[in-house]
């Protein structure tokens, strides 16, 4: 008698000539959905990586996961068929199992990750682009209008203007020039005394001395440090997730940047410290050998906060999240973007998924750049951001502190034991006294009820406990109050113990935390990700740079010894980047300085010097400035001084319809700089200028940021009091809670970084200035500063840096008279004056810079 064949026999008897399932299209997505969570990285469970066919064939600790053609010998099929895997409730369906088995039966075919392709051979045409070649210092051209030129900058500009039949505009008056430069260099308006002194100074070097004073001002670093913090993507919170976790100690990097600008730290050193300060200062040797970390080592560690600016939402519990690597790779990708746009002025993101569409940057080179940071950022060994920190201490200091703190802890434990014993004795006495006050018939039953385990109490005992427990055995603050009333004679002893504990705890030694970047132990590996998908890893790549850049010195790096605590990759990259004739490093920085002084860079796309970016309007001037930066010892202040002393900078921004008719026709966008550009104050400079003029600015420097406060209306403001009036650079940059007035005036929302801010003109800006409580309060503060004999004139002088015209005095005094009459009452004059002051602080002449 024939029996029906078993299911296994039928499955084995299926013809294999039918097309087997496609690995990439059908099998890989199934494995990614069900298995990659546990088996998808360098350190995976049982050493099994199922992201690629080669990983399945190679297998893990138990042997090959897949044996082509033989499901019964394939561990993957055995575990899946028995529902042993995946763990938990998310098992494969019957259809999914059938698909997987059919693929194995069909020979487990599929394309594997291709080997790393050979290094690309770039053609002469690839390299023949101005930004990919080192800057060459050009000869200063000959011009006709030598009397208008104060230096090479003017000569280069005038050479282009003369070809177009143009020239510079007249120079702005002294008051406007001083206001322009003071706001540009310090973010604060000039004081009336500074205006008066400069206007009256007839010495030939008067302007040079003003420029030197501004460059030496501590406010210079606060102003220009803010510009760099934009480029670095600095924020005091992580963003992305709704929690928007606040970063502890990130502000130390902000302070480092401000101090670096004030000290005119050479730009090459500035970059080297931010990219590899730990390696540059040899942190690990100092940690092991020095009794105390030298200041240079601490500064180098803090500087690497530049590489911690990218949003990092990782938490210790992410190990249980299925798509956690996506967050890790996002942090790494954002770090590459920040470094590339800030230092190289290039967009590398296109090459993450394929060869760059515009620039000769192969797919593999994106991951070679990513590999530079793989010693610290390892998606397969990720350190959550709250745990990625160092203490500002050497090993010696940590050991001394550990011994000291252990002794303190033992003393505290002894004092706490005495304290607990005394409290327990007093509590017992209180219990007995109050129990004795109960009727005799209840005492034994109440005592038994309270002594019984709560879960085993009888119904009567539960009733007695609920009625008498709180009275006989008070807890928490209530016990402290009752013991104080019942035993006043014992209170001095309790207070003495509490004070002794507090005094001992203050003896604990603690060290500041540094939000630094540093390499983890072992070798960091980087794989090329096909289509940029971390679930589709390809061949392994080592650290490298963009080969299209014709640097005189190539990128050099060799793996360190096994005992090395750091890979040296970032330091090798920093040295390659800061070689004097690098095609981009100096060009990108001087272009950024030019942009902030003139409103637009010589290259109008400061983050993109590639083929899809804008061409320089004055390529010879750009190269001259780049080589001048290097020649000056990479001094940023030197470049500032060249710009501020030029005729081009001193031009008026006013448009004369008749005088500029030809210029508007030939160069309507003013790309040739035939006049200065009228610009609105940036958000932080506007707020700081308002505080300075009103006399409420808190000039304290450095330290933890001022937290934001969100009103029930949704407006985000600073806290009340002097701290709320600190300079804007010291306010907390909370990604989810930007200060409302700053956001209204285009403070960037730091998602990654900001290489150039927009400058909008919208109705909401006027509404903020006219209606916000902040402006109202500052108007009142400015009114309180004014002298009674000429308040309107003095207000104009403070706000605009110039005297009021006779017509303005008449209009303002008329407004004061009418507004005072409208208010009426004894306080009417003060309120009217506050309104006038708020109006001046909201005026275009205050908000815009000539």
C-alpha cells in the first residue's frame, strides 16, 4: 500500500531547474529584516555576519551558516526551520521559510560584495580645475588710479573695475566707518566716547590705531568665534530625538574657539588641534607619565570638541534598538560633512552612495576619508555620547583621588552609621512613648500588627496598621519634624553629624569632564557601503584623502604598533590639510573672512569650491590673500587688518542714482565691489547691540551656557536677571528651543553646520522688535540712562553713533510731548521716553549697517 510522501520528501523532490530566488532582491531584505540586528557587524553574535553572501558561506563560531544545495547541512536553515531563530516572537512565516530554503536548494547563488576597485586614475582634465591646484602668488597688476589704492587688495579690485569702466565709490564718513568696523569686529556698537575720539583725531594713523584696538579687544574673539562655531556646527544639545539631550561640558570647546581667535592662534595650528589635538599633544603619554596634565594637553583635548559637534543621539540602551547603527553612521557622516565644508570647502556627500556627480571624487574616497575618524567613531563598537568623555586628570591624579575619596567615603559611612543609629534610637523612643499613650487594651495588638510582615497581616492587623502606623512611626520629613519636637535636647548632636557629613563630602576630589574625541583601543575598520547602506557593506578601505587635490606633499600614514593608544590617522590628515601649498585650506579661510566683511565671498559658495560651485570673481586676489595668510604665519588678524585698512572696505554703501548709473548697468549685482554692501546685523550682534546701548549687557566671559526658558505662549527667552543679558555667544544653543528673537533674525537651526547664514527681511522681524517683552524692557533701560535735559538727542547718539539732526530733534521732542499727554499721570513722561527708545532700537538705522 502506497503512503503519501512526507513534506520533506516532497520538498527534496522539487525540481531545481526553476529559477532560484534572487539573493539581492529577495533573500538579503529578509535577512536584514529578521537577522541583522544580532548578526550584522564586526562584533556580532557567534561571529556570524549575514549582511553578505560571503558572510553566510564563511559562517561563524559553529561553522558555515549556508551549505549551497543542502538545507539540512545549513545551520541557518536548521535554526530557522525549528523556530530557534530569530529569538523572540518575530519568527519567519511559512512563505519566508520556503523562500529561504528554495534559495539554498538552488545553490545559494548571488553576487557578493565586489573587491575594492583599483585606485582611480585621474586624467589631466580632472585635475585641471583652479581649486584643485595650489594657489600661486600673482603679481600685483598695474592700474591707472593709484591714488585710490591703499594696498594690494585695492589694486586687484581696481584692475577689474577699470576694465569695466568703473571705480570705487566715495568713502563713508568717519562715524559710519567706525560703527561698521566696530560691529564687524566685536559685534558691539562703538561708545559715544569712542566716536568722539575718532572724529576728533587728525593723526594720519588714526584709523590704523582704531583697527589695532578692535583686533586687541576681547570682544573680537566672541564675535569671530561665533562665525567659526557656525561652521563647526556647535550646539549645546543633540537634536534629532524629541528629548534633544543637553550636552554637558560642550561649552569648553566654545571657550577654546573664542580664546584661539583672541590669541590669533595660527590657523594651521587651530585646525590641527581641532582635528587631532589629543595626538598632537601626545595625550596618552602625558596621561601615563605626568603627575598633572600639562595645559597644552588639556587644550588639545578640548579642541577636539570640533569633531564632537555633529549630532549624536546615542544612549546606552541603543544596544537593544534594531536600527541603532543608522544613528551611529549619521553621526559619522555629519562629521565628514562638517570637516569637508569647514576646511576643504567641498561637498563630499554625493560620493557616499556613488562617484561624485560633479567632482572627480570616487565612491571609495568618501569612505577613505571616513576611515580617518574610524579610530574614534566605530559603528560596530559605538560608545554612547554620554559615556564618550575624558577627565581632566592624569592617571596619577586619578589614583590619588581614588585613594583620597575612598578614605572620605569610609569616614562618611562611619558618620552616617552614627547618624542612623541615633535616629533609630530616637524613633524607637518616640514609638514607645506614643504606643504607651494608647489605651492599654490596644497596645499589644497594635505592636503585633506593626511588627507583622505587611503581606501576612490579618484583616484586623491591616486596619490597625493603617490607623496607627503614620502616627507611631512617621517617615521622611514628618519623622524629622516629630523627632525635633519630641527630643529637642538631641538636635544639636544630629545637626553636628549632618554638618560633619557635609564637610567630609566636600573633601571629595572631582575632575572636570572633557567632551573630547579620542581613539578607542584596537584597530578601527571601515568598509565601503554600497549605495551608502550600512546593511550592504563592501570591501574594507583604509584612511585616505582626495587624490584630485594636487598637494605638494601626499597623505602619509602608517599603522602604529599594537601597543599604541591612538592610530595617528587624524594627525596625518591634519598635517596633510595644513601644508602651506594645499590647494584649498588657505583659500577657503580667506574667502570666509572676505564674506563676513563684504557680505559675499570672492567665491559665493563658501562650502563648495568644486565644479558645481561658483567661480571666484577675483581669482588672482583670492590666491594673493591665500598665500598672504600662509606668509604671515597663518595669522587671521593679519588678513583682517589688510581688509579693514583697504579703500574697498571704506566705501559707502549708499547708492547714488546718477553716479552709479553705469555701474548698475555693467555690474548690477555689485560683484566687482564698486560700493560696499548695506547689511543687516546678524541675530547675535543685533541682540548684543541692543543690550549694550541700553546699558544692561552682562560682559562676563566664558563658562556654562545660559539656559533657555520657554513660556506658555511658546516664546523662548532668557532667564530674568543679569545672567539673561549675557552676550549671545554664551546663550545655550538648544536645537529644539532657539531663542525666539535670534531665530527671527536668521540664527541658523544647527542640523549639521552652517557655512553661510541667510539674511531675510520679513514682517515677523518688525513685529518681534515692536512687541516683544525683551525690546520693551531694553527701551525702558535705555530711557533710564538718559539725561533729563536732552533725552531724545542722547538716545539718538547712543543708538546710531551720531548726533540727531535738527529735524529729528523736533520730531522726537514732539513725539515725547504727545505721547506723555496720551499716557497722563505722574509716570507718563518716563513711559513716553521708553517708547521713543524702543522705537530707536527697532529702527532700520540701528538694525542695518552702512
